[in-house]
C-alpha cells in the first residue's frame, strides 16, 4: 500500500513556471510564504491540485489569485494538501500559502533544520515537502526567487544574489529546477574565496563557507573545485552557468554532500582538511566529492530525472564522471583498482543478498533506501561498459547529443540510451537489461588449445549465468564486453587487449596462428561488473602477477592468489607458498608504482573473503577467516622480514606533508608494510611512527596497526587529549576502535564507547563512526553469540524515531545475514524481527527490514 511503481508514472496535471518564497527564519517557528505560478496542464480536464506536505508543515493561510477558497475545498491528509478542482480556475493562477515549521524539532535532517546554530536544508529526495506545500517531484521544474529574513550574518540560497540589506537577502535562480535542488543556509559563517573565469568569459565568484576558525582547513576543497570546473570544460565541454558558486560545510548531515543549484551543501568531513586532522584517504575523497557535486550541475541539475526510479541516470553518470576526473588527475590504474575493490565490497555484497535490486528499480516504498551502491557504483560501471562498446568517439558524440537534446529536461534511462542509439547507430535493446535486471552475472571461461602446423588455435568459451534475485527469477543473457589479451610463455604480450562482445548465454572466440599456448589475461580493466571463474592454477596466477601488461588484471591475479590461499586456510586446508613467494618479487620490484605495490600487499579484507567463499557456495566462518588472514599476514612478514624492513625505511616521505598522489602512494606502501611488520615486531615501529608522525595519515596507520594487535591504548589517549575539541578527528577516534579491535573484544569496546558522554549519537557522523566501525569488523559484528547483532539492533531502534534515514542506511550491516551458519542466522533473524516489531517504526527502516527478512 506504501509502494510506488515505475509503471504508474504520469505527468503532474499542472504546469509550474515560477516559485517565489519568503522565509522568516526562527528556530522554533519559521514562517514560509510561497507563491506558485500554476496552470492546468489541460484546461479542458479539471483536476484536483495535490501538494506534498509533511506532518510538521502547519498551514496558516492559502489564497488562489488573492482569494481564500471555501475551506471545505481544502483537504489536509497526513502527507498531502489537496485543493479540489472545483476551487481552481481553468487558466493560469497564483497559489499563495503561508505555513509555519519548527526547524529546531527536525532531528531527521530532512527539510530545514538547525546544525550548531546554523539553518540549513537537505531536500533530496523528498525533503522540500517538510518546508512547504509543493509538488515535490523532480519533473516539476520552476525558477526560484527566494527572500530570507534573518539577523544571522550570512544568508544564502540558490542562484545569483539580487539583493542584500541588513537582515534580508534575496536570491534568484534563473534555471528552472525541481524542489529537491532547493537550498537555504543561514548562519555565522566565513568564506574562503576565489574566482574562476569560464571559457566563454563568465567570471564566477567561488566561496567555501565554514564556521569561524575553520578557514585554514578549507583551502584544499577550493583547489579541488577549481580543478573540477576546468576539467568539465576541457573533457565534457560543460561550463558553469551562474555568477556564484557556494559550498557550505555542515556538521550534521545525513549524506556526503548535496548538489543544490549554485549552493552545494557538504558534510563537513568532505570539506575540512589539514595535514594534522585529515588522512590521504580523506583528501582523496574531498577532491572526488567536490568534483562529483560540481559535475551534477550538468548531469543532474541542467538535466534532471523524470522520477526517482531514474536516480541512476544522474548518479551513475556523475560517479562515472568523477571517476574519470580522479583517473586523469592521479593514477588511472590505481583508481580503477580502488573502484573495483569498493564495488565488490559494497555492490557485489548487496547483490548477493536480500537487498539486491537493479540500477533502475521499478518499485520502492521509501526512495531514500535506494541511494545504494547499485544505483551509484554499478550505475557508473554500466556507463563504463557503454563507453567501451561504442568507443571514445561514440561516447563523446552521444554525450554531446544528450546535453543538446535534453538540456532543461527531466529525463529517463530510455532517453539516455536513445542518444547512444542515435549517435552511434547501435541497438541497445539487450544492453538495457543492465538497467532493469538485478544481480551480478557469473561468467565462466573454458579454454581449448589445438596445436597446428601453421600455428595453434586457442578457443575461449565464455558462459554467463544470471542468478535469481528477489522478484526476478528468470533472466535473459546480457551484453558483456570482455576485454582480453594473450601473453606468451616468455611473458611478452602477443595479442594486445581486444574487447570480445558476448551477447549469448554461451559463446566462443578463437585466436589462431599462435606459436605456443599463451596465457589468457581476461576481463582486463574489469571490463564488466561480473564475477569471473576460470580454472587457473596458482603458478599461472603468479605468472600473470609478474607479466600482465594490464594493471588491473595484474593486481587481480595477485588478489586471486591471496584469496585462494585465504579461503583454503580458513577451511583448514594447507596453503601453498605461491602467494608468499609472488608477493616477495613484488616487494622487491623497485620499478613498480608504490601505490600499486601497496594495493597488492594489502590482504583482502575478511568481508571480501567471506563474499568470495559464499559465491562458491561455501558458508563463511568469520572467526576462521580472521585467524587465516592473521596467519597469512604473519607468514608474509616472517618470510620477507628483511625486504619489508628495508622497504619501510625507504618509503619514509621527507619534508612537509603534501596530499598529492606520489607522496600518498609512498605512504600507502609504507603503511601496508607497517601493518605486516607490526604483527611480528611487538608494535615497536608503529609506536615510534605514532610518536613522531607529522600528519594524521601516519598517525591513523600506526594506531590501526597497534589496535589490531590489542595495543595502542597510550596512543588512543594521546589522540583524545590533543583532539577532544575536533569533531572530525573524534569521529575517527570512535570509529577506529571497534573496527580494528580483536574480534573477541569488538562488541564490548563498542558498548563502552557508546556509554561515553561524548558519544554524541544524534550526529550522523558520530553514529556512523561507531555503529559502522563495529559492522566493519567482520568477525566482531558476526560474533557467534549474536552480541554484535543485538548491539547494532538496539542502536538502530534508538536512532529510528529521530533520524530514520540513518537508521535505515545502517541497517545494511545485516544485508548478508542469510549467508552464515544456522546459529548466526537465527540470531540475526531474531534481531531483525525485533526491529520489525517496534512500535512506530519508520517507513525507511520498515522497508529495509522487511526486504531483509522476506
Ligand atoms: N545527490 C547526492 C549525491 O550523490 C546525494 N544526496 O551527490
Ligand atoms: Zn551524486
């Protein structure tokens, strides 16, 4: 009864052209006056006017062309306000409402709320309906004129400033936009400012707004913004289209950041960075997310989504664009490997369990539950495949056509695919299944080698299997681009990368005229988001790790070697020395990129091992996985002690901290080595590093290594003493302890932390740090006695009434529960059922839990 279906779409029966709003800001009683210029879509067809409006929106007055209608014509329901057709003229009219809302009571951080005395908004997906009565849907687009009355010093909204006086600011946004892109900020803020001149000569004022005192941590965000603006002009030909671009950092924020037109609002952790408070990973993420939100100005704002089922239209494309940006600025190989790692850790995991859904779902109860790895990251992978299939030129032509044809539109996935068809002539009917079908295809590869007088022939037979997912039992084959190359026995590449296009359930491709049987390098660059299984022995994997020219495939060979060792060990089987030997060669290879070596040296995480086992039909045992991984790390450290010790010393980065790719690469390798050595050196190196560290990257690496060994208490205390007043550092402090704890202590540590006065759990970052930290400790969260499940369930129940989005998001800790043994399953199910049975459970959490226990 709560469900929304893609098939039910119909256009809004009224056309809205302009929205004018006045906000009289007050913490408990903000008055919002809204004037909507509306017209019936079809004047012959009288329809009721249905506006969205949440419970907290109190109607004060309503007029149509200045006249109050008969009150019986206005019907207030829980989430809507309806004006009956009989009260509406058959021609354009002005609807004016005045409402009152209470931002101080808004703990859900949706709509207008207060964070640290600052008013701010979050309207995607459906927050605007908590501000005023409105057709709160993405296909209703209007220009906005906003007046803010408040004594606060800085008053911001979308578009260009058109009037500023004491206690009042006026903003006009000339680009028609849906309500989810509305934003307002009012507070005591200071700006770090710069400017950018676009290709066509528009001078744009740039500001990053932060709280007084935080200015010295906003510079990197600003640099990232300038780079993003140039990159989008150079690579996509997209220019910025207003006179100002504002970014605001907010401490209480449900998501990472939000692309509101001309006024991006960011979680402060994705803006503020200084060497002593932020890690290399934080810097990377800030650069990528600033870019992501900026890129939305075209892919999301100028061209938006017709309805929320099309969310991946803007998110998949914008993630793809921010990935390209990072590859261009940093190392493309490293970026690709990191993206695949993240995809597997989050999206493959989602696909394996009860929450699997297609990039374009066709049913939802609560759209906030679909801001997922499938919509974002798999949505980006699908675009990567399209680009591979049509080529770089085809992609560029298709994107140019997309921007030309759909600027100003609220578009669909069908529109998106149509521009590719029209620009390249390629039929994408079958390809579209990537958008509509859920699940990770399983691809298997069999090889047949026939020697011959004029050269041998190698035949590769690929077979795809599309496993059933909730609501989708039968699936047809997909188009799968498989990039392959062939490597001769001496290690030279004899056939460079080519893309084999698979369209059938099973398909063979032959290479002839080959001198000797080559080794196949398959799925180069991770050319499709599938799992590939092939009978490959460890010696051949080690060969690929040494010789493959494709960096992803090379890394993957090492990964497979490690996983084969780890899955065997976790099942009590003997482990060959191939991986340990191969890793030795890699450590010694001073020519290889340090970041790449670090990626190879970091063992697969316990969660990843569990996912691999489960995909092989084996029930993962969390404690056994933990023990196996620890043992392998120790063995590597013991076997290569001298080599590793030297590398640790060699990779020290002299001079002041710089967050650039090359310094960060050296640190990442050094810290991967440190993690191994700390297993056998009693923590000596890590303690020294923590003590002399000149930046947070080194400190966190040292601390993590120590905590994993059950050490690090003095270091924790020191960090706390120094940074008790810094929220973002304290979030790390809360998160790292349950995450890196030895599994047997993880729940107890999380529990003790949750009792502290400074566990400010209503702050989403703090809550995510602790609850997410425990969930990321695989063997800790999945403790056999169910204590991890109970702890997390208790906190979800506590958070749900205040902030349903966060509770629902964090409930994904349970999304893999069905893959474990009967004892764990029973305990997880008990916890989930307890959540499901709670009185007044939000629609958000209720949908998540019911999908998980279905
Ligand atoms: N649309 C945001 C983003 O992904 C999320 N609210 O950028
Ligand atoms: Zn986005």
